C-alpha cells in the first residue's frame, strides 16, 4: 500500500523520525507531539491511511479537529493529496468521508458539549488533530467508543502547559498502552533541504515572539508561560505603528472587513471600542480606531458613544461590516439594547456575541501576525499600544493574562473580539501553522 501513496520511495518522502513512527508497531494510543512543521501531521495521516485500509471494510472510523474548519485545513486536504481523489473523498457539510471504501465520520470538538456527538458510536479507529485543543471529556468518551478489536487512536499536538491533561494522563502515564513520539523542527531535514529559507525564517519568526511560543512550537517543550507576553511589540513598538492606514505605495487601504469589538467592562467601569481593518485575502490586520469610556455610564450613553464611534469609522473608511460584543456579566443585555438602538437609527449593523476562544489562541494569533509583519496599529490608538506593552502572563493561571487591574486587559479583549471571528482565515495566511 505504501507504493500507492506516492511515486517516490518511502525513504525519499520521510525523515528518520517519521520513518521510526511509520514502521513502529502501533499501540492503542499513538501520540505525536512537538514543533510546528516538524512532519508529525504528514506522517500521522500516512499511518492513518494505512491503518484504515487494513481494517475490515464494514468498520467505521472518526476524524476529529477542534472545528471542522480546522480539520479540513490541517488534515483532510493533505490526506486527499497523499492517497488521491479515488481513495479519499469527504464532505464537511455532511460530516462524512470515504477512505479506501471505509466510512470515516468527521467531527469538531471545541467545547465540553461535544462529547455527546459521539455517544453510541462503535469505532475501529480515530484520528485527532491537535489533541490539546480537544476537551478532556470528549477524549474520555472517544476512548470508550474505540471498542472494536485492534482499535487504534492516532493523535497529534503541539505542546501546552506541563499540567495539561494530555501531558499528565497520556505522556507521563505509565499505566496505559501508548507510544509517544516527540518531534522538533530540526527533525524535518527534508523541509530544511527543500526550502531552507522558509525553514530559517520560521525559526526567526518564533524567536522574535520569544518565550512560550518558541519553546513550545519550535523546541517542542511542555513549558509554562511567564513574563511579558508581547515582547516583540514591547521592544520594537515603532515597527508596528503607523500614522495612517496606507499600503506600501502610499495609497489609502480599502479594507475587506472592518470589525468593531466591544468590551463593556461592566464590573470595572470601563467600556472599550476597538475597530480592526482586515485587508483582502486576510493578509493584514490594522487597528484603525478606538474609544474608551472610563467610568460608569448608563446604557443609553454607551449606545450613543458607540454610534458616534461607528460614524467616525464610516466617515473615514466608508463602512463597518461587523461588530462583536462581550457577553459576560450584563453584556448580552447591553448588546440587545444596542441592537435595538441601531435599528431605530436605521444603521445597517448587527452586533453579535463575540467568540472568546482560548486566551492563548487569541494571543498566538496576534503574536504571529506581529512576527510576520502583518499586524499594524495607528499611532492614535494609545490605549491599545499601552496594553500590548504592559501585558504579562498570570503566574497563578496557566496560559492566561494577568487580570488584576494593574494592566489594561479590557483593551486587548475588545481588539481580539473584533479579530477572533476571522481566526481561521487569518491563520490560513500564517506560514508555519499551529
């Protein structure tokens, strides 16, 4: 079957670490952990295809990602490229695929409710993309579904905090049937040989981010996050500031998307509005405006301030396409009232609940955009600039920002609310993946 996957010999396709994994006898749980672009997804999909093709044709399988979109982006297209259109077809909308004639169900698992999606399944195998992004309850349920004789789990992940359940319950657990392979970027000698410039640039980008992202995503270490979060921005602020939103030729940017993020700050008496402009093909993200209401304000005052800010952006850039409001505390009540006011004023904008996601994902998105020179802030947005300069990791809560009132976290939240709904599309343009 190996020869059907490529015209090249298997030795030409894989580096020594990948070959070790491919030729090693499987265990019930097979985990590949380590750096981005280290080759773990490629070889794990190769092994997955071989495994599925070796099982009885009436067997059923499952492939899981944090979302179906991320599963398609990271795995499904690559798997189709590896085995060919005749051997693998899929429909994300119907959540099903066929691999060598076997049924493979597709599922997203981005919160604790996801485990109900797979209750009752009887599986001969499962593949999980980015296991640390999957809820532990889903993982527990998945193990119970792998009940066919010889069933196997294949999973990939980048490292996380050392206390993460994947590290504690799988990697460090000597009482389960498992095999763990640890990959680093330097293991991918084929990538380095074929595209050394990209290989070295990837290292430099993560080095410029510093700290936890370099250690986890390049060195493949399970380490704690600590210290300044946005070191690159704090140490080189002027690199990312602009007086006007202009392209490289000095022409005014025509943004594909202009999105406003709202953090009501109900318990702290501050409300933040941040406007982000995203260019065509999701290449760049610009903070083009901000407004802060410091102190306690009646809902009607917040609504009028938002409408004033809305028209400031529209008058400058011609449109606002999206708005996302915090739904914590009284957030949804305020957003309901705001939408009612916008409707009364005839303003063609609907404020949706924000997508908060994991804080470290929001941070990573900004960090990589900074590292690749794709993130800019207008100099007039002084509150957001200060927030990026001052943000630090919380020593008591892993992979979260310190939020004790000593740093202006609300500014970062509002900015991220305006951007995070477009995470997948922005990430598709990020070299190096996640």
